[in-house]
C-alpha cells in the first residue's frame, strides 16, 4: 500500500517511514501542508498519516482539501488531545485521530483497519 506521511518533525517521519516500510508499504513523505497537497496529487496514496501542526497549511485544512477531491483514509497524528481538537479532525473529514506520543503497533492496527488489510 502507498502511504503519505506528513509531519514537520524529522524524527517522527523517520520512525514512521522505517516501521511502515518494514511492514511492506511504499512511503511518500511531505514536511508541510503545501507539500502534502502536492504529493497527494502526484502520487494518489492509498492512505495518509497527517500531523496537524504544519508550516504553511495546518493538517485540518490539508485534510479538508484532500477530502473535497477524493475519498482516501486519513489518520490525524497529533499532540492536540482536547475534545475540540478531535472534533476539528472529524469535521475536516479525518477517519481517525491518533495522539502523540503514540504506540507504533496501535498506528499499524489503525492503518490496517482503515485500509481493510489484515495484520501480518
């Protein structure tokens, strides 16, 4: 599966990329909101893991714009844990909201559930 990971934190990008590549996924990376929209349009990923706090456009706006064009599962991955933040994720069209710090196995399970694939 082709997954777009969007985060401005290099450590998070490296960790998630390494783990998901080991799970057999093809990874596309973006480091800001504008780059996320460009990569999504170019590569049409099967699933997106999207941070909220991004340069240029926040993750919620990126999510809204992508969901306006096509239906693709989007997981918000964010330190924002308030109820209002979860509601903003839902209102933007996100399919899930995972809190940082996160358990990698939890993220893998959520990706599998949203993509309809089974865990290895």
